[in-house]
């Protein structure tokens, strides 16, 4: 690759002059700037951003780590981050962990090697050792966790009130006349699933409905898990009359499986999912869901990063922002349609 030294050699000027010309320094003449740009173009010169970051102490790049980028929730979070970052002249580098701890560790290392100015992450489901994130924090690089939180790190975190979202979803099903409400959950050590399970349990308790462990199924909440979960529930002597899922994917799968078996939704089994994925409004019937305010999560995370950069490491106090979710009621849970307006 061509360097500023190659350009300098062709023009018989110093490398520092080339650097200033490329950066539009006011003390460099227009003639020299034009000559430098012409040679740079001919040699296909590309700036070494990592080298520049080492010199300047700033790369103007934010690293984003998500479990997967093909879900509208994470896509919207990224969009929220990017809109704020772009206005502040930062670029984003998007990485996927595929919910795998080892991949997450290597991704963090790659971002550190790329000299990013900050990292925002939703950690993998099987992450139990947070040393790689602690390394980011110890280096003084801003780290903001979003969606999935961890109390063992003194860093900023942006989440929604998962407990409230689950409570409202379960309460809605109870108000629709449901009494045997199943719950699809995931790895219970992860805060979001612990809180959603707690919200489900406490809503049942508030309405004097006994908690039944056989109605709570743990899985990875993928599409196939929703089908398997429904089949397990239908093997019970008494079927549930509703399902509240901590994921949109397993909820949609359960709905599709109900339809295939001729089970009427919501009349026989009402269904509410979590995460207002775009496809939920196009289901048949459209699915009730808890909206996670994904754009606002991204916006808040980016604004915290900019504040931390401005204030400085020594003076910045980590923040914990908890956003309020919104229960969106559609036909999949409406046993009493006259009581609610559809969104």
C-alpha cells in the first residue's frame, strides 16, 4: 500500500508536508495540496486510520457488539446509536457474537486492536466470565451495555423495565379471562429473563392465580423452541389457555403451530410475545407484543458515550437508564375485543 512517504518521494517534499496537505492545513499552498491529491489518487493512497488513531489518541470509531444483526430489535438499536454518532462525526463498526462467548471475546480484542473510542454491547447468552469487558473498562475506554445488564461491572447500562413489560403482558391475559398462562423463558441467569419471569410470577400472584412450574418452559427461544414448547404444553392433561413468551420468535412459532393443529388463537390459546419485531404485526392473527423502545435504547447509549468522552474518565459517573416498555395489544390475545383498541 502507498504511504505518505511514497507521495513525498515523487514530489520531492517532506512526509510531514504531505500529511498537512492531505489534512487541508491552512499553511500549505493550494498548488501543493492539488499536487499531493493528484499523486495520492494515482497511487491509490488510503489513509491508515489505526496509525492516525495512535498519533491522535482518537479513531472516531465506536464498536457495537450484538448477538445478531438480523433482528429488527438490534437493527433499531444500531440505528439509534448511528444517528447520534454521525451527528458527532463518529463512525460505527458493527460486530455479531452470534450469542457465543468465544466469538464475543475475540470480537472485543479485535475492536481494541482497531483502537475504537468506545464499545457498546449486548453480551451473549452464555457469557459468564466478563474479564474481556473488564479489560475494556480498565483501559479507560467507554463501555456501555444495553438490553442485557450485568451488575458486576461499574459501567453505564441502558435497559428497559423487563419486569414491568412482563407484568403488563401477563396482567392483560388475566384481564382477558385467562387462568392457565404458560411462559416461555430462556437462560434464567440473564437479567432480562429473570426479570420477565419475575413480572409473570408477580402478576399471577396479584390476581391470586397459582404458579405452576409445568407451565414455565426454558429454551433458547428460537423458532423451533416455540414449536417444541407448544407440543410439550399440549401433552399436559390440561392445556394452557394463554402463552406469554419472552421472545417474539418462539411466540410466532407457537402461533403457527396452533394454526397448523387447528387450535384457535386467541379463543383457545391467547398469545403475547416480547420485542415488537416487524413481522409480529403481519401474523395471522396479528400478535400482541411488548415493545422494547429499541431506537431509544440506541439513542441513550450513544448520548452516554458522548457525555463520557466530553466529561473524561475521572469525572464521569456511570449511568443506568431504564426505559418504560409499551404493551401493544393486537388480535392474538384479544378474547374480549370490545375492551381494547388494536394498535
